[in-house]
C-alpha cells in the first residue's frame, strides 16, 4: 500500500507545473505565459523517471476592441540533474507554432491567430515507447490551416517532430487501437476552392509501417521532417 501511494505521489509531482516562485527551479526555464495543458510522455520507456512533461502555454501579446491575441508555446522537458530542463520549444526550435507578429503601421492586431491542444500520447512507432500528438491551428487570412504533429525522440536523445499532417481550414486527430491516428477534416481535391471542399468530412488513417508513415486514403498532406528514432 505504501509503495502504491509513493508511486502515485511521484507521478503527481511530475505532472505538476510549478506556480510558486520557490518551485520554479523544478522547470528550467518555466513555461512561457499561462499553462493551458500538460501531459507526461514516456518517450524512452514506461519508467516514471523517463517521462518527459509536455506543456502547452500561451502569453497575451495584445488586444483590440475586446479581442485578445496570444502567442502559444509548446515546451517539452526532460528530467536531468534533479530538474526538468527544456529540450524542445515551439516556436523557438521550430514546428508546429509560428512567431506571432504585430500588424504594420501600428495595427492592434497580431498574426497569425493561434490555438493548440494536446491530442494525447500513444505507441505509434515502436513497442514500449510513446509519442506525443499535438494539434495546432493558425490563421493569417481566410480559414487558415491546421497541423497535426507527432513528436518522438531522435538520435542523441533529443526530441522533435517526426511527421506533420497539414490541411487547409481544419484537421483533427484521435488515437486508434493498434498504434495509429484517425484524421478527420475537409478534403480538397486539385483546384478545389476553400469554400467548397471536395469532401466536407473526410476520414483517413495514418500508421507507421516499415519505417514509413502511410496514410489511407491519401486525403491530407503528410511530411516527415525527421528520421525515426
């Protein structure tokens, strides 16, 4: 019983993002802005010490006529030398989030407008280790675009995107049994305008097979920015 309580307390501490000044040294540096979501990811295995906290946060950059604009951040930490140390940050290290900038000529609007969420963690590539799935949406004009990004460890025990799936206007993802992702969103055939998708509610499945990501049917754009772990 004592052992179970101890494990539960350790896991709870790993999930907690510090809010008091005296606790900030646990996360170095602290997530930018206000924390929106957090998730533990067993990138290297199921041991508690190997679970990396992934944190979504956002910082208000301005407002116009009651509308607030935010810069979103994705921060991924690893426990090293007694503290959770930042190993990957978006937009600082790259995808999926962009830098928000103020409009020209003193505009009180900031672009692109952003939102993001943690889809979850799953065993998508190799038994015994997990990957992190993140959804983001950015709009500069029209309906913008959505991106699903899968994060995994890479050579050198670094972490970063291993596949991204993009689509105009909208795209959602959910984990499916057997180690895959269900992708849903509007499908645009060649020359289809944004107003009128070829198929309004298309569904595809993405799986990692023999070292490659395979989408069935091929509705959404799939890119592999990095190598498999």
